[in-house]
C-alpha cells in the first residue's frame, strides 16, 4: 500500500479492510508492505509525504488490523534506516533484505543508502534487540545470525 500521497486516513483504513477481507477469503498474501510516498521529485500536486511518526503508526495499525497476515514488512529504502529499525518494535517482523542498487525510491527522493550489505542489515536488526533470520521467498528459515 502506497501511503502519504493524496489519501486520507480513512482511505488507508478502507485499503486495510479490503486487504483483510481478501486475505480471509484467499489466504494468498505472504506479507503486507506499506510504502511511504516519496514526494520530493514527483509531479503529484498536493502530495505531502509522511513523517516518521505517521509511518510508524501506519505500520503498527497494519499489524493490529491485519492479524491474518503473518508478515508485515518495513521497506527500509522508503522508510529510512532508523524508522525501519524502530518499526521492529511496532509490529514489523520483516525488514526488506539486502539491496544492491535501488533506483526508483531514490529518484523519487528517498534519502536512505543506495545499498545495504547483509552484515549492515544484521547489525541494524541486532541493535533493535531482535535476532536476524535469513528466509527465502516463502518465509522458510534458511539461517539465523
């Protein structure tokens, strides 16, 4: 779900409600990934973006409301490293993995690093008091660090 552009909070709740109902019917989603809009280099009139507190609230509400989703993912490229790290205490149980060279979010205005190594990601997770676990695309555990 892209949020922080032109929608209102009621639109976010409506989006979550629809996803929850669809997940109840199908069970087809592996994860939910709320993506904060990056307004800096876009031509969307009135687009506002979000601050860290709004992003954390959206992640936390997603975790509570979407209790039928096993995984809530924080995409550190769009959130920034610190907010992604803090999000692990707000119901997030998945940080998007290593990235070799991200372009789309950065061209839109993201100010996070272009890349993050496995070691950097593990250190970020450990500093949040969590245990880094590498998983495959189906969330099967491959390695604990």
